């Protein structure tokens, strides 16, 4: 779930990261699981052409994954006092650093990137929940592009701008997808469980749908619904999709649209009130989501029904 960007200042992300690198930046998203940080996302930018080699970062049990949004003329990295790599980095490049290795960095050229910070504990918890061996390290070749991370990064940044307060379940799903991607693709996690390959039990599916129907206007998280179904968030998200064919946030969004349609045809409530009742937060977001899914704005859709 999302928290205030200043609520966790211990890890090497957010303002601590931007200050160390001499850049503009702050934590834009934190994803918590069971009350503990599992993933933090920091947006970093800098127009300065040269940033000198930084001091070593005090070691901590976590990984820093840097995804370049723009081209960078040169990025050099030292681990344990020894130069690990140096070269130009084009948009889409990914670099992974184990923060236990006292990394130092030097940058040349304008900088625009996203840092994903992942505590080792979060990876251990994820592996345990998926009945898999602990993840020893994360690795990714800087010569390889990661189109999945590129897509998720774009969706996340857009969602934080447009849907942060109005669709918590959707942003939550992105955070869970990122954590799973890093664990499985960068950490080579392989689940041994058999039960989680199936869908939800009938009572679990009914319970999940009932919660989303009753709490349309509330800020639901995947963890909230998963707990009611007595499942971990990752298990619930996968099993819900297998049982219903859609992700939890997609199902909730459709229920909100269905309820909005019912209210528009059976009441004379203003669209702004319907948006709040159905959990869209405000009329502007309601209009965007409704138009994208229905092919007409709420006002046009309502007029067509009243005239017919």
C-alpha cells in the first residue's frame, strides 16, 4: 500500500538516495506487506552534466535496481572500492546493485531514472510464501532490455499521477507484480507449490466478490481481500485471475462501472455524487475510466438512455 514518502527513512531510497547522489528526487511509492516495506520507488532527475564520484554507501541488506528513463552519457560504479563497470547507458537500461557491497557511483550527462529498492527480507518472505528456496542474489545483464519492467514502470508512473487515491487496488497490483518479477526473473525464484497453481475455492471467490461489492467506495488493498480469504496477497492475485479471468482491480473497476450505470438510470443524482458513491474519487477520474471502458462519457451515456 502507499504511504507518506517520509514514513520510512532508514533504507537507501527517497530523499536519502537523492541527497547522496546530488540529484532531485523523492520516494513516489512504497509497497508494504504485513506492515513491512517490500518495495520503494524513487524518481530521480538531474540536469547537471557531471556528478563526482560519491562516498561509499553504508552496507545494508537490500538491492537497488536502477531503470533508465532517458539516455545517460556515462555511469560508473565501484563495489568494495573496485570499479565494477563504466559506460554509456541508453533509455531502458537496467543496473542491479547489492547494497551490501559499499557501492559508489559517478554520473556524466543529464539523468532521468527510477530506482526500485527491495529489502532482502521482502525477497525471503516472498520466497517462503511461494514454497521456494531463498533468493541468494538479484542479477540482470546491462546489455539486455527488460520490456516487462519498461511496461510496468510506465503504468506505475501514470497510475501514481492519475489513480493514486482512487484505485488503490490497481496500484497495489502493480507493486505486487514488480516484486514478483524481480524475484522470479532477476532472482530465479521457482515455486514448488502445487495448490497455488489452481484458482480460488468457491467460498473464497464468493467472499472476495462480496467484499468488493460492499466496499465499492472504500480504499481496498489486495492484502485486505487476501486476508479475508486466508491467503497471501500474491497467491490471492494469481488465483483470482485463474478463477475469474481478470485481475482483482479489473473486476472491482467493472463493478464500479456497473453500479454507476444503475445509479445513472434509476436516480437523478449528479455525476459528481455518483463518482464518490461508486469509489471513483472525483468526477474527472470517473469520466476517464467510464469513457475508456464504455466508449462514451457518463453524461452522454445517461442522456442516450433518458432520450430512448
